[in-house]
């Protein structure tokens, strides 16, 4: 256990050791760790300057390589970066974690960059259970940029928007057909679309993808969202990406939107945290009453047990 004052000071200094220690406590399931972290968070002021960007897209599309290039481009301006890479496979193997870090080889050793791979839990379909609190920690440390890498699969495609201010979707179309499959919800969700690997010899697919996404946005009256062909190999599109981000973040409208979004995000995670605490308690309750489930010999019996235990649960201490 370390001192709260020490943590606050060291976090404000972006001390990597303390950031890691605090994240371990955030991720811990021990009640005393959770209590300590919540108390500590409650004492912090909510005055963040961070820009929180989500980078999402299918496996292998080039998310980590993009982060590597993007951060390398901005490092000379002396900005600070925290990167949370949420990996759905990392609970099974360490392979992809190493994968993400090696893809970020240009930036991983830089003192202004803190990279945290985080295993995802299955319950949120690709997002870590405590991702939002880790991002809050980075906000409190006042990193200039917080980048959240998530594989865009299933539910996480939709939950990730509650973690960030601005969502970037990477796509690598291999054939025109695949783009037909872009879900309407995703088009509405992202704030910027990047067609990755646009250095590949045959540009037909990249050009086609550009048209398809632009058309899809047009039909949904969202044509003001940028669609950019990029390459992480020859920096194609990087200046355009940075210019668009700069413009978006400085727009007066966006600043109002950002505080509205902050409220939406907090609402989502508060409900989420309540659900989780109730489920945790419910699991303990069910375990304590497992005997009641033995010898359920008829539907009538099952229903009466269900009613009795449901009632008991609400008065369970
Ligand atoms: N040709 C080309 N290859 C790229 C580009 N960007 C990434 N790659 C390659 O694509 C592969 C996957 O890149 P990553 O950056 O690891 O992709 P990712 O989306 O982070 O992958 P996961 O984290 O596993 O989902 C690697 O072999 C990269 O070298 C690019 O712009 N052009
Ligand atoms: Mg990656």
C-alpha cells in the first residue's frame, strides 16, 4: 500500500512506476484496493486537458503501426502520450501484447510516452473491465494525448465511444464487397475514417473504399466527417490526419460537444459500474445458496425457488 499524497504527486509527474502501480490497483479485484482507488479518485479534481482518441478497426488493419507513426510525428512538439492498448486475445496469450509494443518501436522507449497493454474481459466484448478508470487516471496525469487501441469487434465497437472524445476507424478493404458490410451504426459512431495500407501496389481497392465510405457518409448526411487514405510505411495522409484533428479539437462547437460527451460517458460508466457491483453481489449470493438448487424436480418447484431467492436477494447483506 502506498501513500495517497505520494501517488497524487507522482501521477502528476507521470512517473511510469506509479502509473503502473496505480493501474494494477485499479485492475485488482481486492475490496481494499477498490476502496482505496475510489477514495483516491474522489479526491482528485476533474480538470483534464487531455485529448482522448480511440483507434479502432479489425485485427491487423494497422492500428498499432498508425499510433507509432502518429505519436512519432508529434513527439518533437514535446507533447506527452499515454497509450492503452486493449487486447482481446491477451488474456489467453501474451503474443499480441508484445505485437502491439513492437509495432510501436519508434516511440516505446521515449520518456514522454507511457504504453499500457491491458487484457480485455469478455463481458464487454473487447473492452477491459476497468478501461474507463485507467483512462481517468491518464486524464488526471494530464497527458496531452490519450490513445486507446481496441479491436473493433462486437460490442466493443459500440462501447469504445463512451471511453473517448474522438473515434478513429481504420479499414483495410481487400475487395469492394467487404465494404458493403459496414454497419450503419459504425458509420454514425466514428469521427474519422482511415483507409489503411494505401501504399499497396494495387490502389484500386483503396480508391474504391474511399468512394464507398464517402458515399455512405453522404447518404447519412455525415459528409463533413473526414475520410483519408493513409499508409504507415510512407506517411501518406499523416499531415491531413493531424490537421483534421487539430481543426476538430479547436472548433468551438467541438469544445461544447466534448463536455456534453463527457457527461454521456460518465452516465454510461456509472450505470455500468452499478451493474457490475450488483452482479458481483448476486454471484456471491447464488454461491451461498447453491444448496437450494439441488433436487429441483419440477417446474413449479423451480419457479417457487426463483421467487423466494429473488426476494431474499434484495435483503441480503
Ligand atoms: N503495407 C502496409 N502494411 C502495414 C501498414 N500498417 C501496418 N502494416 C502491417 O500490417 C500488419 C499489422 O499491423 P499492426 O499495426 O500490428 O495492426 P493492428 O491493427 O494493430 O493489429 P492487432 O493489434 O493485432 O489488431 C503488420 O505486419 C504491419 O507491418 C501500412 O500502412 N502498409
Ligand atoms: Mg495492434
